[in-house]
C-alpha cells in the first residue's frame, strides 16, 4: 500500500517538475524575443518626405540611416543615444529601402533594411 502511494507521488512529482521546466523555458523564450530588442522604429511617409523615428530600448552608441535616391545616397548619424530617447530622421521620399545601422554600447553593429 505504501509502495503504491510512493509510486503515485513519484509520477505526480515528475509531471510537476516537467511542467515547471517547460514553463520556465517558455518564459525565457519570451524574454529573449521581447527583452533583448535594442530599439524600435516607426517609418511614416509624409508627402514628399519620409520620417523615420527610432526609439532606444537600451543605451546605444550609434544610429545611422543611409537613404538611397536613384544613384545617390544620403547618410544621417546620431551618437550616444540613451535608453528611452527617440531620434527622428527626415529625408526625401524614395522607392528604395533605407539602411538602418544600430550599434550598441558593446560595439556590435547590425544593419536593417527599413
């Protein structure tokens, strides 16, 4: 009788541990996907101009925008952006995508097509 109760307890305890591990993995995945975003951006066309607003979710060393027009390029850069600050870049409207380069304080730069 006692062995049956112990066996049942072991099974329930095993399921509880497995459920806890799965729950912790899901929480960690959500944190990685949402918590490590360095910035967010919003791009809006305003007539003949384009507005690109970048908001820093952590301290950033540099944000650069390279906008292309036919065969020309225009580059904007802003350094030392603190967490919570927003930077707006306004440039002439173009059919080509702009390149957004974000460099974190750690020195790792990434480029995005926006």
